[in-house]
């Protein structure tokens, strides 16, 4: 059971960098949260009012505290363990919905900072979607091209490239017919989905929450949604695997492979923004499909889904902030070094007294997190190999002295945030 703790004025409830195992709801008094701005390093302050939670993200995300929490008046707070909070929130689904909206706002803020830092030119959704379709058509991925151009015409029937989209759609359909004739596959995606739409009594019996009516089935290699589409739905995988990828010019970068019971697509629906990645079924995929209209119904009927979303958001906010800290470093070398520090922070159950670290990562992974090209990352890593500071293998990289990396990065970060040497 959660317990009420009393804090006198000036008491430190928790400090930046502490392990996070507790969550708090302020019952009376005032609490100040003092955090360092991830861009400037300047300390910012946020006041917690009675009835508000604090310490939630770090506890749910299992990462160190990001701020100091101090009582600025005699205060009382109810203290929860993570299981106690989850039980409490599941009996009060409106709390989950409120927190999801707060987390979503924080995610948007960090994403805007990253986009501004990278000076990324925003692509109009219609142009971006059309460009992906053209690429798939060029690669003779006709089913994918058909999906994209069909969606383009559905979303932008009077778009600047609508006429060309019609022609490309016809080319894609002809390509599908030729491919089907060779493989003698006569079943269409529409027929497949219609057959999959019927829910058996067995499915209903295994779905006491009544969510079977939201079930969708996608065939292997079928696009579930594409980058630049409006974010109108999100999914909970029940069976099968889903690949998330990002189109980058003529190539594709794999982001993740998801399995039951993972969720995907939730960022776009909560942010009201276009999709930032493409989702493709690797196998036959059975998933629950939710939208903005039934979102609260789902949260009320199955608050565990909301708890899972809170965990996902907490981790993504932390990851995004951490990546921003990497991107603001002034040199490619420092960015690469800091990627290893970030990876080290996420390693579970390791002996922190040792200096050697082994990371399951590739050169391309390091380049992605550092925001540099693979060629740039490889040049830096090779220089470290020559200096005997690390070893590179096919799917892993061994760092000889992680503390050496930390000293270099932390020294430069302190200098960047306080170039005059004055105390802040």
C-alpha cells in the first residue's frame, strides 16, 4: 500500500542521478523540480501543485532521476512503488489518459528541438508520400507502390501529382498481375482482408474485454501504414512480426522489429502528426487497431494498454533527450564517444567497476544515433581502433575503457555549457 511521507521545508525528496523506484503524488505543500535544460545546461524550475504526480517518467522508464525534487514548504506526498502506482492508475483510467497527453506534449517539444538542431527541411506529406511510391515502383515492389499511390489519391484527389499518381497506380497494378501470373497467386489483398475480418467464436472467447471487433489481419509483406500518412490509428500486436523502417532517399533504414505484445503507431495518433516511419508485416500479423474515437473506450476497458503506453512514452522521452545531448556536441568524435556512453547507460546488470564494455551495435547504428553518415562514423571508429581504444566486429563493438570516453565527453560538455568558467 502507498504511504504518506512528510517533508519539511528544504528537504530533498530525491536528487538528480538517483535511482528511480518511487513515484509521488503531492497531497499538500509545495515541491520544486529543478532540472538542467538539455540544450543550455541552465537550471529550470517547475512547481508541483497538490494533486499532481511527479517522479513518474524516470520510475516507469527505469532510468536515473533527471531533476532535484525539493520541498519548498512543509509538504505531504503519497509515495508509490511502480506496481502500486500501476494498480492505482488502472483503477483510475482518466489519470492514464491525462499523463499520456502530458508525455505527448513533452515528446513534441524534444522532437522540435532535434529538428531545429538538425536544420531538417520539412517535406510536405503529399510530396513525401508520392516520392516513396515512385521509389517502390522503380524497385518493382508493385504491391507496396499500389498501396502508396492508392493512399495518395485517397488523401489528395486534387493534389499536384494526382494525374501522375493515377498512371503510376495503373503501372503498379499491371506489375502485380504479371507477378501473380508467374506465382499463380490469385487471392487479392481485399479478399484476404474480408476473409480475415470475420472473427471466430474462439477469438471472442479469448477476448473477454470485447476488443475482437478491432482485430485486423495483414498478410506477409503488406504495408500497414507509410511515412507521411496521417496518424489515424495505432496497433497492438497479437501475433506475427512488424518491421518499422524509414525511407532515406533511395535506401531504407530498419528501425525495429516488433513482436507481441508490442504497440506501434501511437505517437502519430496522440500528436496528431504524420507518420514518421513505415510499418510492414514480416509475417501474417494479427493486431488490434485503435483510433482517436475509441481510444478512451480502450483505455477504460483495458487500462493495462495505457500503462504500457506510459512506459513506452517514458522511455522515448528519455531516449530523445539523450540523443539531443549527443547532437549538440560540437565534433563528430565527441558525438560518437557519447553514443557509447548512452549505450552504456542502458546496459543492465553489469559490473560498473570494470572499464571494458561490449556493445551489440554496428557502425551504422553508431552513425544513426550520432546523426552523422556511416562514412564519418567509420573514420572516427577506425581512428579509435588504431589508438587501441576499441575493437570492431560484425555485430558488436568492444570499448576498452568506457571511463576514458566519459572523461572526454563530460569535460567538453561542461566547457560548452559554461565557457566562462563562472559558477551557474
